[in-house]
C-alpha cells in the first residue's frame, strides 16, 4: 500500500487555523488504515510539540513517530557525513532534540558544525558567535532554505534567508537538505521504512513539496489550500502527478 508524506502548514493547517477537510482526511486515513506521515521543513517544533499543536486544532490519533522534520534530516545527514559531533546551534527545541537524538553534543568550544534553524529570538550576538566558529573552520549546515514565510498580510524571513547571510559572511556553502532537495526525502524514507515507489508527497507548495517529488521521481498530489494555485503550475513549470482543490477529493468509500 502507498504511504502519504503530508506537508503541515498550508496543507493540514494555516498557523493556528484549521484547513477545511484536513481533520476529516486524517480521520479517514486512520479509519481506512491508510499509512500516513508528516514531512515538514519546519525545524522549530519537536515531534511532541507537533502532536500537541495538531491536537489543539482538533486532530485525533496523531503520534510522535509520524513526524519527520528538516531538523531531523540535517542531523541525520551530518551524522553520516562525519564522525565529529561537536555542534553549535541557532534554532529552537526541534533542532535541539534532533541533534541530541543523532548523538551531537551542543558546545561552545571546538565546534565542528554550526546548525542553523529558524529562531525568532536569535540576536546579533548569537549570529556573531556562530560566524566566528564558521570562520575558524566549523561547517555550516542549514536545516532548510525557505526564503520567506507567509504571515498575515505580509511575510516573515524564512530560514533560507538566514542561512544565506551566513554563507555570504563565512564564504562557505551549506548543504541543501530540506525540501525540495533529496536528502530530506531520502532520510524520511529510511526513517519510516518506506520504499520510494510506495511514497506519495502531498502539499500546497509547488516550489518545495511538489518539486521535492519531481526531483526525486516520487508521485505527488498538489492541493490548493495554501501557498499556490493551479495557475502557478504553468508559471513555475512544476507539474504535480495529481492536483486537487481539497483533501476531501482524496476520500472514498
């Protein structure tokens, strides 16, 4: 049976608001024993925090082991890349959990890696400290390269913009790990024990969720409940396997 790899913000919810059909779709998956997991570029929340957020929105039957984040992808990718484990991080609880789970030590001396995840509370001092480690030989690792994030009628800086700042200042490039790049999918498939041919990526963002599937030759379902519309398919020339307006369209008896 195929397994759904479902995006969160824009597909399951918008911030703290429900998306019509999302809770019903998850309930339908559970009732039909349809395997589903969540694959997100959001590096801020722990797996438990993701469960709690969705439960507050009325979702039921969600488990911690159903989530895979860009923080987890970054930590697991670098774990395989090197035996070194000393890390300095800019980020929140989700990145901290992922690094500790992967065997990294959070230090402020002899730093091997600087992991950068989104952190609204990070300041000039922490950025400067991270830059010093990078200039002295630490490896820059961004969890994802999201340029900007929709917020109300405007936008907030995405993690990719912060990573780009460090790339410019340190004169080194971060590996590309989060959506739409293959490492996050490869690590998620291994984590969930899913074959690539059995995976279906579901999401609202053509440039991340759907392009990930295109880049990795994985089946995709594009839903217009978030960032993009059907008209954007032609504009971006990113073509999903299937396109729907609502998750209700995936439910059948």
